[in-house]
C-alpha cells in the first residue's frame, strides 16, 4: 500500500509540474514573440500544440511567427488551420490571404480577401505591397503599437530615450534654465547634452539640473548612449572632443566618435575614446547586445555600402575591441542606416531611409534564422513610423513598451520622444478558497473552456490557491474548478469590452466541501465595527458574504442567531442602543443577500455586558484592545 501511495503521489506531482511547465512555456513563447525572437517562439508554440495546451491560440501565434520569418510556405499551413477556428479574429482571413499571395496562390488569396471584406475588414487597394513584402502586409494588418507623449519633451530636439534601472536617459538641446547657451550653427539650437530623469517622477520638469552628472557633457554634442548590464559602464556618442581638444579631419570637419565612461561615486567619469574611432569618419549611436560582448554602432567608414551603415565590434574579455564588422546588405543599403538598438533577445532594430518605408527615416526590426543570422527586415509600420524621420528605437525587457523619436507633425519641438506600448497578452487569474475556512485551496484543477464547452487549457493552483491562464480578447469562456472532496464550480467569463491596457481579468472561486466530507461547525467568525458606528465595514462584508454562501449552498438547514456588542466607552444606555443598531445592520445585510429570515432566530444587542477582555474602564486600554469588543458574533443554533 505504501508503494502504491508513493506511485500515486509521484504521478500527481508529475502531472502538476507538466501543467505548470506548459503554461510557463506559453508565457515564454509570448515573451519571445514580442521581442522578435520568432524562431525560438515558434519552437515553443509547436510544443504547446503537441501537448494540446491552448492549441488554437498557439496555432495562430505560430502562423504569425512563420509569416514574420518570411516563410510563407509554413505560414499558409497554420493560417489554414487558424481560419477554421470558431470566433477567429477576422484579421486572420487577411493574413491567410496575404500568405497565399506569398506562395503565389492568387486565386485562393482573392477568395479569403473577399471573406475578410465580407466580415467587415477594410482594405486599401492602393497600399498593397509587392508579393515579396507580404510580411509587412501581415504585420501591419492591425495596429501593433500605441503611442503616448512623454512629459519632458522641449521646443528643441529630444531623442535617444534609453531606460535603465528606473531612469530614462536621453539627448536634448533644451538647456533650459541656463542663461548662456552654446548654439549649433547648423540648426540654431543649443548643442545636445545627455539628461536623466526618473521614469515615474512626479515632477515632470526636466531642465539643466537634470543633466547627467560627471564629465560626459561638454560644450559640443553628446548622445545617444547605452549602459552595461551592471550599470558601471556607459558608451555614448560625442563630437570629436576630449580633454578640451576639438578634433578635425584634413578638411576641417569634426566627426562623431564613440566614448566610454565609468560610474564612480555616482559620477560618470574617466572618459575614453574607443580604439576603432577615426578622425576621418564618424562612429556613433552605440548599442550593446544582451550579454555585453558586442557593441553595435553606425558609421560611414571606408567600405560602407551606403552613406552610413550598421556595424558591430566584439568586446574582448580584457575590455579591448576587435575589428568592426559590417552587418551586410540585408540590413545596410546604398543610403543611410543608423541608430541601432539590440533588445534582450538580441533582435536588432535600426532606422533607415534606404529600405521601403513610409517617409524619410523609418524604424525596422530584423528577423533571424536558427543560426541567428539576419535574413530579413520588417518595417514597424504606423504609428511608430510616419512620413517624417522616425529613429532611436528602444524596447524594454517586457517586449511591450519603449521609446522612439520623430520629427512628425504635432510634436512639441523639432524632434520629440514618444513612448509606445503594445497590447499586452490578457490573462484570467484568481484564487481558489475554501468556503468554510476561507483558506486557499492548493492543487485545485482549473480548466479553461471555450464558449462551446471545449477544454482549451488545464492548470492547477499553486500553494496559495492562485492560478492564471492566457486568454484572447473579445471572447467568451467558462472556467471550471475541481478538487477532491469539493463540489465542482463553473462560471462564465468574458473578455469582451476589456480596455486595451488591461492585462488580466480576475475570477476568484469559493469551493464548497462535499457534504459527505464536511466537518460540522459550531461558530462563525465575528465582524468588527468602527468606534461609535454601526455601518458594515468592507472587511465585514467578506465574512458576511461567506456566511450567506454557507447558508444558501453548503448548509441549507443551518440556523443561526446574531449577538452584537460595544466597547466600554459611553453610557450603558447608549451602548445598548448602539449594539442593537449593529445587530440590526448585520441582520439586514444577510437578508438582503438571500438568507431566509426564518433561519435567524434572533438578533440582539448586549451593549458592553460581554466584553472579551478587561477593558471595562478601570484600566487604560489601546484602541486595538477596544476594537476586540466592538463586534457582532454569529452562533450556530443547528446544522440539520
């Protein structure tokens, strides 16, 4: 028997760990997807489909992943499965049609495009891209990003926002609060300096006092920048100016260089020019990869394909640098590529006026293959890109938010910083508790069902009775909860009408014990009142709601009586009246929410006659001690 029990326990533990592993895998896949790591995301979505865990969702995500990897053959296979799903978002009709164009099945593509239009989709025929660019058509079929203004833009140029450890660093020509300004002759604005502000600062005023402390800012241009993981090293762009000497080439032109600074006692100092800089061409816009072993930058050095190209250089263990490497023709064109950024999954983003775009500089993301080689670029579309210059893209580690800059119409200054966010994945979450003890119920089985009752995903609650499962927006579901010795509980849940910024829907469950397993109870928990009041407090409603549930569902024959009390302050006569008011308020609450009046034999007040402690006025008591006496108690008269 011991061996049998041990085997059963092992099976249960294994089942639990697999359920959590599958849900953890879905979270991982979504995170990879949002960070443009589509190859790795696709592998995890395949696993979820094989395990039949939220398979419809994983199928749609997998189809999109293949489309973004510019693999229309595989995308078509999974879009074909996706469009057969009930209540499928109509965007997938459009995506399927575009993927069919990618494999040159034009007749079938037109069928699905018509279906998309019939379902209410809008198509701008004039904006259709070429077959080779079907990836951009699919990516931009729906709005991927939403924009908000930042409070620290000025009437001058602001760009290069970079978030690190709760601070936002950026380059700006604002120089507000300074009486003497150094003016750049090219655009008649002050020279750029690097500023820093707290991300969640209540004070949105950013002026000369917000300039980066230390030796980075000079009388010439600085910015943008990148910071090492440990926060101790900064790489930044600056005009060729160091140790009060302005460098120039043979034609008298001053170029950009990349510099390195160290954080010492809260100040950025020890400024060093990097070894691969030159007086005859520009290096700028540094960006570190995720493990700080490579530095990406923009340069017009000899051998560049266009005006400026994206390069990278290896950072050796001893801090020295290798030989700069051009990223090649997939990224670089015969025009300008600049402002690289590398996110936590090593996906590269950059600005270009050479790739097909909406205006001047547009922002692009890169797509890699299994060998991490860049095989394609993807225009991030509206509203990140516009008909003007859009550049200096940054993405936070969540893959859902960040910043970029643009000189588009409607801004505050010449260049402005914009914050963006993507619609986050929505989840349903909650806690399962015991109806009698109010304690969390661990290892309860939570099943997510679609509107037709088909099981989508199954997970078990953790030690705190908590669960969460990713769901689609604008959809109807059922959530079913099971646990041995408890009565099954199922409730409908909808994500329709949920705000775009919402990340979760809460669905808590109270499980009633199976009556065959119930241990009879003789007394319920008291509720407490504020001094000199008989209003039901919010914490009191929790216990009262539990009593209502017990009496209406778990114990349909239970009968109780209500006894209310006061502390010793005030006259006996006044306290008798106050306690009766408390008993009456309690009684009315239970009746209002469904308890039959016949099941409450009496409700009465006893003033200060039944104190729970020695606080009868003869000794000094704390407010907490007095609070214990201001109560209503529930006495179980009978259970059956």
